[in-house]
């Protein structure tokens, strides 16, 4: 017989079993209890947990090691194993995690709310699952303020109520979720590994085709470039400057006089230029003069290449097919126009995606910790293998066909990931609110 339920009085929780309570977090846990003192030893060493260290559903996936004298000013929250971290800034990232054991001290960003469960009232693992519930996180996001950098006060979050089952039910609920979630996580890990293998295979197919061709065994020669290796004897190598021109885009934030005639145009940013395609879902606009409109306008067949960003994405290229006309590009996106009698735009796109392009832009980039940038001169100095135009057509056709096959397999895997993650979210919600009887 189904157990009796009652209204919790909290929208995100809904009904809970009779005998359960809803209690504000502040009565179930201490929060933000210890911080590093500024008089701390300069050589005190610790693992630093930042917002970017946490991946929703996976916990703390990375961290940086610092000495106090070199650490960011926000590295001040002292944490211990079992503590629960909830990001109070950029809340859309859903950076929520339980602190793991560590051989050296751990310090978290002040951008986290740190919770330490009162074990006399509930186990830390139950509190962890309660704040991981999708509806709870949506509630945090709904109360966050700001558009590009949404944030919420820790004092607000600890006033949020969570379901609290009787002590006799808590451990069975935790064991049930641990068991089922671990099985889902193992399956998700296998699928993610499979997706990465397909992506590596796709990368290998592209690299093999643009450096060795698709005509089978043939006589080869040394290209003289380490990351290109051997190329077919009939091919030649050249710098991109000999078969393409490059154009920078418009700089944002320019001021105009009141009597200047301006027209509004959509423009592409780095975020729009993805590997192999242009993402037009979030397209910004800018007001420019008629002369600027003509000067920075994209043309169908231009190969878009990024000037800066994440190191693995630097110099990524994709062909602009003129889906929106007219359209401009920002100065951090280069528009490369190839001489199509000797270099196909699509062949250049695949070169930038291959190990040849990835190696070149990584070696020549100006790098910081996580970011990198290049320049128009370095793009033009890109040394490429150059097959005859007829063979480029064959190679492009071959890569398109194989990529389509592999993309379909990847999409199926990614859809399965979405389904499993959705199931895991609903499972946690149903268990911590008592809707699923364990």
C-alpha cells in the first residue's frame, strides 16, 4: 500500500511522506565557518578549489596547488572532507560538490557556500543529495541576481528548506542513491570514453586524409615539417600566405559623433565559430557606418579562424556559407579567403581541424594558463601540405562522408548521456523528497 503524502508547502519539493519535515539548511549545518587568516605563513601550501574545479554531477574534478603568497585573494575558505560546496556566483554552472580526502590542506574560493552537516540531525551524504536535486538548484538559480554573472548570497541559500526524513530512513535512502547513482556514473563514464574514442577516430581520419590523401599506397616524401610528416610525392608544401588572404574584423566599443549615419548589422564573435560549423543561436548585433559595413562584411567561402580563446580551440576554422546576409565579424575572428584555384576553403577547414593545424597553432601561440592567442601573420605563416585541386575535391568528399558517419554515432551516444543524466536527476529528486519509496 502506498504511503500517505502531505503538502510540504515548498514549491520545488512538492509532496513529502507523512512523518517527514522540511527544515531550513541553517538548522541542519554550519556554514562558512573557517577562513584563512591574512597572517598565514607565506609558504603555506594547499590545493585550491575554484568554481572551475567543480563539474556538476562529477564533483571536484581538478584543482590548483598554491602557496599562500602566490594564491588568489579569493582563496580563503578552509574546507575539510565531507564539507559541501555550493557556488554562490555564476550559479548557472551548478558547481556543487562534496570535498574529498586530501594529503594536503584544501582551500576553496570565497565564491562558494561551505556547508558542514550536523551529523546529529542528518548524514552529510543526505544533505549532499538534497542540494544536488535539480529542483533545489533551479531554486538557487531563480533567486540569483545578474544576467552575465548571476550571484546569490550564502545567507539566502541557508534559509532554503530541504526535506528531512526520520533518522531511521536516512541511511537506507543514502545507500539506495549511492548504489544506483554509482551504477549510472560508471555507465556514463564508459559512454563518455566511447564518445572521446569516436572523436579521436574522426581526428585521425581527417589528419590521415589531409596529409596522406585517400588514394591508397603511393610514393611519399618528407615534408620537412615535424607535425606534417611524409606527404605524397606529387604534393607540395607551402605557407598559407601564398594561397590566401586574411582580413581582421571590426573592433567593438567604437564611438561615433551624433550626426554619423549608422546601420545595424549582425556580427560573429569567437563563441560563434565552432569546430566545423558556425553557431548562430546567439547572434549579437552592432551599429556601424556604411563603409564599415562593406569593409567587415563576410563573403560566402570565407574560412573563419579564431584569434584567441581556449588553447585547444585556437585557430579552429570553419567555412562561412553565407546563411545570414549581410553579416560582419569581430576583430577576434579572422576571415581567410583562399584562392580557390589552388586551395579549397573546405580543405583549409579540415587542415585547421587536423593534428597539423592543432600542432601548429599550439606551438606558435602566445599562451597563458588556460588561454592562447595567435596573429594574422602567424595564420599566414601556417605551412600546409597542398595536393592538386582535383585531389582536394576527393579528400573533402571523403572526409565529409566519414565525418557524417562518425557524427551520427557520436550523436547517439550523446543522446544516451542526456537520457541517463536526466534519469539520475529525477531519481535523486524523487528519493530525497520521498516520492520514490525505498
